[in-house]
């Protein structure tokens, strides 16, 4: 499944992406989206959490949402705060192209964690309307940018806890 990130929105929030963690998310429930799709390994479940977070952000951006019900299932801490900030009523079309890969697995850590690296191409995900009604061209969003997600496991559930976003052009597809 393809997902795309809005580089214009991310550029505004980039400073917040590498800072201290925010408030913890509410605990996920059994009725959450990921509960319906079992996967076979911790690495796959961590990738599913990352893709799910990005999918919720993209879906919310298509609706001009300020929140999305799946965000607290897929993310917590700094990553949840960042994702909520992304959905600040901005409407977008299209999708980013994701290519996440597991870069590090530390299942013996407390809590267990998987680090995911991605080179996100947001050239097909465009902001069409901000909350103030302005139309924005994203000419600076043509170059892919690196994302690094730290996904942790607590009570059997994998969630993105930290998300770092690099500069446009800092990775190649």
C-alpha cells in the first residue's frame, strides 16, 4: 500500500519532530484497526504500526481533519504529538510513497524496540487547502526526505514512539 507525506506540513513541524516526547496516548483497545490483521513477527508488527500511523495521517489530511481516531492506536509520545500537529485542519490530495525498512531490532531492550528507516517521497501528496483557505504549491517537496521511527512494544502492542524527519534531498529513492 502506498502512502505519501505532505512535505509542506512536515517542513513547518520539523523542529518539533526531534524534541522531547509529548503526552502519552490512551491505551489502545481491542477494537483498534491493527487488532484485525495479525502478523507473524515483531518486525512486521512494528512496520505495520509505522505504516498505520502514516496511513492515518494521510487519510486525515484528505478530510481536512484536526485529529484521526487511529492515531492513538499507532502512535504515542512525541510521534503522536507530531502526527496530531500534522492534521491541523490542512487538506491534501494524493499520497506519499513510503519504503520503510527495519534498521535495528532490540527485543531485549525495556521496552522492546524496532527502529525503522524510510525515504519518503512526498511529490504526489500536495496541500490543497490550509485552515485559513490558502492554496500552497509544494515546489520544495520534490526531493525525498528521510524518516526514522522508533517503534516500541508495551503490553503486546507496537506503537511509534518517536519520529525524526530529515531534510528534503537527504535520501535517494
